[in-house]
């Protein structure tokens, strides 16, 4: 019996990972928190580049462009959506977008880590 339960662990982990990759249903939030990230490969399969103006959102409309504006200083950047994120846990806490290092640094100091932004389609 114990062996049977152990064999279910990979299945449960797989299903948990799939649940985290579920896009947001309904309208996507236009105001929320943003952070920056660094990756090696994106959800689209392309090699990530910290110098590209890209973003990760919990949508699957890869290739679309978004204008992201820092609400504290009104600085904006246009980014291309090429990755999936932030994680469900962070999304549930109000983080709606992760930006590449280059994109984040255009609108805030990297040391800030998390900022409030508005996001609109370009």
C-alpha cells in the first residue's frame, strides 16, 4: 500500500504544477504589483535575455505588447509578453506582472524590488 501511495507523488506534483500554469480567467487586472525576474528559457521556448524589454503575465497571449507604468513616478515602458508568471502564490498576493531586468530598470531602481504599476495593451 505504501508503495502505491509513493507512486502517486509524481502525479500530484505534476497536477500541482499544471494548476500554477492556469491562465487568469476573465479580465486581467490593470493595476497591481510588478517585480523583475531573470530566466534562462521563457514559456515561449525562446532564450531569455535580461536586456530585452519583455514580461511575464498569467495570460497565454504571448507576443502581445503592453505599456507598463510606475504609479509612483509615471515612467512607462512597452514590453513584449513572452513568459508565464508570476507564480500563482504571488499573483494571489497582487503581483500581476514580472518584468525583465531591463524593463524594470527603465521605470524603477532594481533595488526597489516590487512597485505598483498600471498595465495596458499597446
